[in-house]
């Protein structure tokens, strides 16, 4: 369909956030690191961001993503009962010491994964969601490919060291972003410092404490999650999320030499992001940006409006002149539903695209009747 476009220079504005320092290079002590702004997906810092490394339990971000996706699709429910297999109970490393044939709810196993990084709970849930851990790992790799994780291969659901089980700091940021944007309910557990589950075995019931492995939750203002990991091969890793000033950041650290350096490096990245960048709002949802021609409709044109307000990432301490180009379809055929796509707005800064907003028809338009068409022709004939 033919489109037309025009620039609205009146929307251009200047942003000067003089509170922050100018952006500069930042060094952290790890084999790889990356900082991403969540809404826009913009990378604000990276060092060896596409280098393949072992992720340890940061793997569980994908495990969590598939669990929350299964919940959303109603393939499983929070109160479903999971029976623990011998394979799940055999997992080493961080665990909640599940026993063979022990039964736990999806809810308690999931919070054990998110809070305590439990390998046995991760495998039990993998088997429950997909029938086997192998089938779940296939789903993990399929999901990774679908969201653009081009340098990732998962071999298990827990993150225990395995030959060929590798990913990158950039890919971890991608899957973390997918999880927190699509399933923000994960923060309910990711921000929890202490919790409990109850073991139900042949010996009776026993309360078991869960302690969040992410020390940023108590040591960094604005921390929201997300997942730590460590093994002898992977060393110390984290995908750290935080929110301040209306902006969410994801800081990934891979292969830090010790746990203190891991957390300090993540905080350094987050501090850098908040000191140097801010989100600026574009037009609000519902703002009219023009009109579109309607063929064979009760009206011959309809207003087009911004579908959803989106934000643009901008450096603090710089003048930002934002321009917008409105692109509207040449015409749409009636009948039209409210919310039907009618074009887009492309935002640029210094000649580089920095964002887009979808344009939609603001109101429904019925198809014109024969009488409507005759009346329209009559008015055009006699009144021009």
C-alpha cells in the first residue's frame, strides 16, 4: 500500500539534563559485561558482549521465562502439583533438597528457582512443563532463537556446567529483557529476600528457608532482581536488574573472579547508566498525528493517533533535538475498526533513528451505504 510522509519539526525539542555527567568508558573486572536499557533495548556499555561463556545459574532466566510463558498460556497453573523425579532430586549445586516422589506446587518450585536458584526445582519444573528435561532444553533453545539469542546453546535447565552450554552477555540481556517485559510478575520473587517452602515427605512436613542469592536486593537502591550464578567453570555471574527515575536497566556480568567483584561490577554498571542516561517521553497515547483517507466509508477520512506512548533514551548533559516523521498509509478500505494500524511515527536524533510509535485509527468507520454514496456524489456535483 502506498504511504506518504511528512516531517513535523514543531515537535522537535531540546533536552538538557545537566545533573548527570557525560558518558564515558567504564571498566569492570570480568571476562564480559554489558548494560542495556530495558524499554528501548539500547546497549549502553559492553565489553566482550558477544563472547561465548558459561552462564552458570543465570541460565535459569530462560527456565523462568518458559515457566511464566506456560502459566500465561494456561498449560500449567500455580497450584498444580509436581511430583519430583529421581533425576530432578539428583541435581547437585544449589538446591532445596527435594526428595524422590516429593510433591510441591508450581508456585513453590518457581519461587525456589527465582529466590534460591534451586537446581532440583528447575529440573522438576522443566519435566513438568515439557515432559522431560531434554524436551524442555529444546524449548529453551527454540525460544532463544526466536528472541535473537544468536550465540546461545543450552544443554540443561539448571546451568550446571556442561560441554557446549554457553551464551553471551548480550544474549543474557535479551532473555532478561524478554522475561521482565512480558512477565513482570517475576519481580514478586526476584525482590524477595527471605521466604520458606514446606517439604512434604514420608517423614512428615518440614519448613525450609529460602535466601535470595542476589545481594543487590538489600545493597543497591532500586534493585529488582534478577539472577545470579556461579560454578567452577563459569566463575561468578549475574543478570542484575534495577529501576530508578522511571528507567529499568539490565547489567550482565560474566566470569567475575569472586562474588564481591561480581556485585560491585554490576553496581558500577547500574550507577553508570543512571548517571549518564534518561528516558524522555514522546507524545502520549491518543495524540492525534494526522488523518487518513477512507474508501467507501461513512466518512471520507478519519483521525490517526498514537497507539502507545513510548520513550526515547537520551544522554544526560546534552542538548537533544528530536525530530519526528509521520508516515500514514495512503488510504484504508471501510469498514474500519478502532485501533486498526494506519501508519507510524519515526523519531530521529542527529539523523539516527531512536524510536518508533504505531499510528492507529481513532474510531470505527462503517462502510457507506448506497444512499450514503449517492448523497456524497450529489453534494460534490452541486457544491464542489
